[in-house]
């Protein structure tokens, strides 16, 4: 990393992080700085994607000019007390400065200043490094596929009077992404939903892809208001999650509770998908079978057959508008923890899919006040049933 650091000026480093936060690609940043994108990646990766704070000299600390005066005083054979008096500093400060930099015989101002800057650059021990109990707890929850934000919120609820068991989700992310801290094992990154290895800008997201046309599709604009406000349970969002070798899983998410159902499908054609969805949906109680919102994928072209069999009305999103199924899109992202890109999904049985769904339904969710989808759905059905 030292070679990379020497290759970037302070102005270039500042510009690098500004462009990274703005969501630019490594190629764009490299072109703007006149550097190879691999060098840009190495710099950003070393910092875990977090832009480092501006280095500031601690108030009252010795400056480079102070160290030059100390060096000149030593050369003139002045006592440390005389040097301290001229700098208006405590004698103890001058004594420690000279002692930690080789004593009077070896003291050099430039070397002492460089050493001081290096010491200031070293990462300070974070709370996870100094509190073994907290470190074990965070690691265990990460292994259970909890997000750092869920862990942070849960610790506040679980240990309301113990400040030692409090930590922000940002600190957890930093400890995961900046491996130089040596606090959380690198393998725990695999339990993050996105499986990323460093912080990325929210502005670097991509847009949805175009989908086909559906015959007689009822647009989302005709969906009843009760669906939009999530007032009652029973309204679902659905989509397909794709894997390797043209394999797929159907996902259903209840809008009010974010309760998840996973459905094994043998193929992507509409007859296969609709048959699999019907088999699962008819098992639901009547109060949970009100509507289904789908994207423009042709896998639900036979939506009329689905409605006849289940009495569930189907509505379709506008083209290029995945945000209209926000709960489902978010859940599909969560599922990538269990089914990473490139996974052959045909090898999972319905029982195995049900097990994954149970894990998701018993994990606390921020949007639910860190309650679980299962508890929220049960409460909703009890109130409306």
C-alpha cells in the first residue's frame, strides 16, 4: 500500500473519495485521476470502502516547527528545560519527545515528525477489540445471518442498562470491511445479505430491466387503496429469483408483515409457475388471500387461471418500476444470502425452501420496529380474523 499512497497526492486522494461517494466506477475514477483502475481498487479496498476522516493534529501536540526548534536547541547544546521554556511547553513534553525518538544523540526533526504522523494514522482499538463479550455476541449474530443494523438495535433492547454491550452498525461494518482491525473474521462477510467486501455508494445502484407484455393485465393503478396503505394482511407481492442453468424460485411476500413464502418451480413457463403458486396459495386461510402484485414477467401470463383457482386478484406493476414491489425486491435481496448468484436452484426441495423462509420470517426487521414477520402476521390475522 505504500507505493499506492506515494502515487496519489492529497488532492487526488480527496478527489478519489468524492468520486467514490458519488457512485462512480473504478474505471471512471481511474480515468479522472490518470491512474489504473486496479490501483484505485487497491486503495479503496484497503479502507473497506469507507472514506477516511481528514487527519487533524491533536490540539496542543507538537508541530513540525516545534520539532525543528527542539533539534536546533539540541544542536546548540541547550538543556531540555531551556528548550521547553522557549517553546512555552512543559519540560515533561519535551523530555518524552526526545526520548521516544532516539534521545539527544539521534533526535532528528523530520524523522520525529514522520513518526508522529504515522502514530496518528494507526487505527485505534474499537469497542469490539476491547470487549470480548460484545465481540462474541456480534460474531454469533452475524453467523445467524443478522444484519449489523439488526444486531445494533437488538443489543439496545437486550441490554438497555449496559453501555458496554452497545455498538453502532457502522462500527460493525468497519470491523468487517477493514480487516486490518483484526476484530471480526473475514469469513463473516459471507453472512451479509449483499456479500460485499467493502462499502459502496448508494448512488451506484442499477435500474430494473425491461419485461414482456401481459395480456389483459390489470395495472397497479387499479389496485384498491387498502393494498397501498398496508392496513390489513392478505395482500402479496411476487417475483421469480433466478439461478444457474435457467433455474428459478418463486417468492411471495405479504405486504403488511413482510412474511415470506418460497415456492419451488420446475420451469419458468406460465403454466408451471401458476400451478406451483396455486398449490401453495390455496393452503392459506381465506383472510390471507386478497391480492397479488407481480411485475411484467410473462411467467404469470396465465394470471386469470390463478385468480379462478385461488380467488386472489392479480395486479401488474408498470414497466421498469420494480420499486412498486419494494417489499418483494428487498426480500429477493435477502435471499441472496442463501442462494448466491450462480447457484443451481433446482437442487432445493420445497422442504428446504420452507426452512429458509422460516429463518427469514423469524429474523427481526427494521421496518417492523425490529419485530419478526411471523409475529407481525400472527397479530394481524388475530385482529382481523
